[in-house]
């Protein structure tokens, strides 16, 4: 880097680098909770992250054809979610908490890559899982490979509120598909939050009936980001 501003978190996580031309800061625009069967509308350029209910359970999501409305199917009730949008999004103004002070950073291509006015909350990307990285399967079915489907593994108490190791971890769910009927349908980019085991597991499969139930593992069809929310 020969000019501009670069910032990394204490763990080395990327935050800002103005010498890049395409990378932008994701500002948290909404933090909320949705009940099972409820919907969340996703704005222009927004990215949806989810976190499982307090009781260990699964979260599956279906999108409408336009990809603008997500319907939640949770086996344990309400699900927490976060919406993020890039700093130069046309709808970014709604996330700003002030209009007349702060720091705005532009990258080498002239686009806003960071705006401190929207930095009330932050979502640090902990890891990125490539497309097809997860083996797929259903945690509730015999033969499921936990090691090949672990998105995140933490220390004891990672998901226990009030514990010193407690963390608010979310996963992205772009292009997710979910079939409430485990005997017939397609599910991918669904997740099981195993709070007692301190893991987040991937769930993806195709089920059909040909003289009996057949279930085939289905890998993740898009990248999955694991993020930690700071408020």
C-alpha cells in the first residue's frame, strides 16, 4: 500500500483498505428478529445474515423469485437476523446516524468504501466458506459427516449469553432454499446451530421417494460468510 487508509481488527481481520478498487465496507443497516413463518424484505444491494434461536435448532430460508423477500422456517421459533449494505449503496442513507460529521473514505476507484456515520454496529467477517465447500446432508439422518459440514466451531460457552466466551455469530444465506418436507424436496444453505456442541453446521440435501425415501447430500451453492456482530 502506497497511499490512503488501511485498518485491520486486533485479530487481523480486514476492515478498510482505500488502495483497493472494488472492496467496500459493509454497514449494518438492520438488526432484528423474525418468527417462524415470518418474512424479511431485503433492500437493494443488501446481504442477509442469520443466527439460530436460543434453543439449539435449525434455520431454513426460502427466497421469492426476485430474491427480495426471505421466508423463515425455524424448528425452534424466532430467528435473529442482520442486514448489511455496502457503503456506497443507493439506499445507504437510511443507515446513517448523522449527516454533518464523521469520516468518509473513498477507494482507488472513487467509490465510498467506508462511512463512519453508519458504524454504530459492526459485523466482522470471521471466515468465508467457498461454494461447494460443505459436503451436505441432514444432521438428523444417519451418516451425516459433522467434520465435513462444520461452518464454525467454538470454545465452550461460545453461544451461552453471559459467558465470557459468548459471541453473536451469524451466517449469510444467499440463494438459500428450504423444503419443510424432509421426505421430498430440495434444501441447501440451511443451518443447524448446535449451541450445546458450540458448532454451526451446514444442512443441504435432495429428498425423493422411489420405493422408499432416498436422500442425497447437496453442497452449498454459494459462498457462505460467518460474521460476528458487535453492538
